[in-house]
């Protein structure tokens, strides 16, 4: 990948992050992540693990749910706009808006 393309991708990531932060504050994100959860602290921990470095399976272990269940949760979070899927070798990775 060329340096110019890397620069454009990084700029796009920054723009997406800034737009997300304009749409949501930390408390709103926390409410979405923990809504009707039996162990809300684990879901916050899982959300914070969406840092582009943890696989879906790793996040599922953190939260204490199955990998398919975590995939569904991440799809929902992505639909709402509080995480985004990152293209990366080695599996699916997600990036949160900010730590909560």
C-alpha cells in the first residue's frame, strides 16, 4: 500500500471518529452498550477492547458470551454507529469511538 493511500485512509478514520463523537457522548454510548445487560461492566470492558487489536473471539471471552453472540452484538453496535469494522489481516477487528 502506498504512503499516499495510507495517509488518505488515516484521514478518513479521523473524520469518521470525529463525526461519531459529535453524534454520541460517552454516557450515551455507555447506555447503548449496557442496555438490559446482566453484567454491564463486562460489556463496557468488551466495548473498550474494540481497539483494532482484539478479535471477535477475544472480545467474546472478555464479555463472557459466545463468539456468535458477540458477532451479533458487534453488528448491532456497528449499525448504531458506536463501533466500526476494520479491514485487517487475521480476522474481524472493530474500533470503538472512545473509551467509556
